[in-house]
């Protein structure tokens, strides 16, 4: 086969390809034939299937979300078990509370008033002593010797004084007889005065040493309790020592100094001017257990400008020793008592958008939000000045599950269970064990 034939064999397919390519481009330029339309049907079915699948998914999501709401609605519409209390009248004590500390009337550091060796300690640590009881003995021998010395000096000077007085009388007689000069008699009078001064000095020194001998025996100046011993027997003690021998604290009676805000002072002053001492009760650090009862002794004469507080002192007999010096206490001062006022239990009080309110239980066992105006708090009861009347029923337990107009079932009334033992009430229908806090900030649910 020659080269032309071989080239022709390969040229023909190329030409055919080009012709086919031209033909294809010509076909694309023509309008689509009606016979090409059935190709779009598979795409339409695919989109329709996706739409059905998406709709089914949305239906399932909505049904799952909607189910809890329906369950919650059913639960809320069912009667809620609650504990209630009946509003009554009673007495309310108007009390103000302040922080304070137990302060002894007298705290004394026993010190020596003379220098000397401590021979004996006559007390036990923690001992209760009376005024005049023996506490310690300082070595008295140096002071006894000085006393003897000054007594001898007094006898000497007293003899000189007596001699000078006799000479003065003699000189005065001679002056009248003009036997001696007047000046000599006058000088003798001054000598008598000098000896009189010496005698007085000697007597003062004697009295000083007698006093030192009294100081050598140290006794208790007050009734009180002795603290820890600060110096042991055998030590040389001096008046310049700062520690002392022991510390005495008076316990009976004892006082409490506490503070009140300046806003309470007008009421306190008005109550104190009534003539009756105000009662004060001291409570422990946790403000739970009462320790002792006393009376207000005095009110400070000024307000502390840095704190805005005023100090008060109250006296307590403290015969049972429940108050201890420097103990931290809570002082409750009784200002007055309100008699036969409407009272409400503290757990019934709620705070929210309406203000201060309670859930009032009606005759149909449905609750309504009732706004109230509160007075003083005494223990677990508030005085109510507006909003409630005796005989009303209020919710004290289970109020966190209620809303205005909700139906309730009475699980407990005034602290007593009212459900029968075999009651078929739903779970949780018994009276709740935990008290609902009066400081709740929850708002009443609206229907």
C-alpha cells in the first residue's frame, strides 16, 4: 500500500468525524423536538419525594414538641395538693434587733502597789472570789523595819519638841521681867514650830509604812471570777510591772452593749420615756437560742457618724452564767406589743410582680392572688394591716406550683394532715415536707 492510499484511509475517518461534528453542531442549533419532553418526568418525581419526606419530618418534630405541653397542661389543670393555714388574730411583739457583745461591768487587773518578793498566791485559776478575799502576799519585812525606824524618829523629835516648848515658856517669863532680849524668846517660838513640823513628818512616814503593810496583803476589790495566774510565787514584783498578778471579771450582774440603726432611735426613745425599763433578750450567735433576759440601762448620747448606729447598754443578772465576757450575741429589744391583730404565717408570704401577696383559697378550693400589707414580724407570724381577715385560708406549703385560679386539694390544714390513709391522690399529694420560703421572688402564674 503506498503512502497516498494509507493517508486516504486515515483521512476518511477524520473527514467523517468532522462531518459528524458539524452535523452535531447543526443539530444543537435546531429547536428541540417534541419527542425530548418525557426526559423531565424523573426530576419532578424526585422533588415530589423530597417534599413528602420533609413534610413528614416536620410533622414528627411538631408532634414531639407538642406532647410535653399537653402533658404539662393536664398536670396543671389537676388539683394541686397544698398545705393551708387559717387566718386568726393574736398578739404581735414589736421588736428591734441589734448586734452586741457581752461586756462586764468591771474588769480589773490586780497589780502590786509596793515593790517586793511575792511570797504567796492565795487563789486558784477560775475561782469565784468575793470582795476582800485574800489573793496574794508581798514580803512585808522591809516595811516593818522602816515602820520601827520612823516610830523611833518620832519619839526623838517629840522629845525635842517638848523641850522646846518648855524653853519657850521660860523665855516668855524672862522677857516680861526684862531679863533677856525679846529676840531670844521669839527665836525659841520658831524652834518649837520646826520641831512640830518634824513630828508631823515622822508621823506621816509611820502612816505610809502602815499603808505599805496593808498593800503587802493583796485582796480582791470586787466580786468576780479570777482568770489565769500571771505571776508565780517567788518572783520580785514592782509597781512598774504592766502584766499584773491576775485579772478579775465581774459576772453578776453583767451587761450587753449592742447597736441599733439611727432610724430606730425615735421609737426607742419614745418607749423609754414611758417610764418602764425596756426588756431585752440576748440570743446566741446564730440568733436561735435565747440566753438571758435583761433591761435597758442607758442609751448613748450620740450617733456614730461612720456607721449611723447608736449604742445601748442592757443589764443582765446572769445567775446561770450563760453570758460570758466578750461573747457575741444578738439583742432583741421589745418596744411594744400589738394585741388582737390579724396575723399570717411567714411561709404564706410571697413577693413578685403584684408586690407582697398570698394565695387565698376560696370556698371552691380555687386560689386567687391576694395582695397584703404587712406589719411587724414576731417569730413566724406577720401582723397584717390590710388584705386579710380572720377565717381566710391561705396557702403555706406548695405555693410554688400554683397560679391564679388554680384548683387545689387540701393536703394539710393548720399543720394537720387531712388526707385519708388510703387516699388515691396523685403522687406528691401529701403535704410537702419543705417549707416554702417567704423570700421567694417567684411571680404568680397567670391563667
